[in-house]
């Protein structure tokens, strides 16, 4: 059974930094895209960033230049380094792993990120 365990959320002032981690277990994730999504109150869940097993990354325009996604294949862990945080980054951040071979996707439980002005 696939499990995604997120950590690293919290409260930070605007301009600060946080690093999110998501440890995946239950299978080999070499054929999975790993990523982060977020959902702010009253808004739809949106893509933040994704990374393939080969290291190809994709970012939402709103976070380009501020956030960096990375991946440790040996640890089945994906990270999101968030710098220059803004109040509008406040949301619940969800880890996601998605198979490139079949229609399968898994979500973490979410971790709250709150940025105060």
C-alpha cells in the first residue's frame, strides 16, 4: 500500500523560507512523477511543482524563481524548498505521486503552510 508522509509545514513571516518533505513508501517510484499541489481556503487545488525521475521539473508561474523541487530516488522522497514566501502562498500543501505507466495517483494528507504579513 502506498503511503505518503509529509512534513515541514508551519508558520513563517513573509520573506522567510520553509522546506517541505514527502517520503513515499509501498512500491518503487522510478516510473512516477512526484509533485506538490496546494489548496487555499475557498480555492481549487492547484499545481505548485512536479519532478520526473529523470529530474525534469515544472513550476507554476506564481512560484518560479522562489520555489525549488528536488527528489532523492534512493529515499523515495520529494522536497520543496520555498524561499521568499508571500502571504498568498498560504495554503495546505499536498504531496502527489503519479504513475506515467498507468492511471494511478496518490495523495498525502497535506501540511499547512501559513505566511504572515
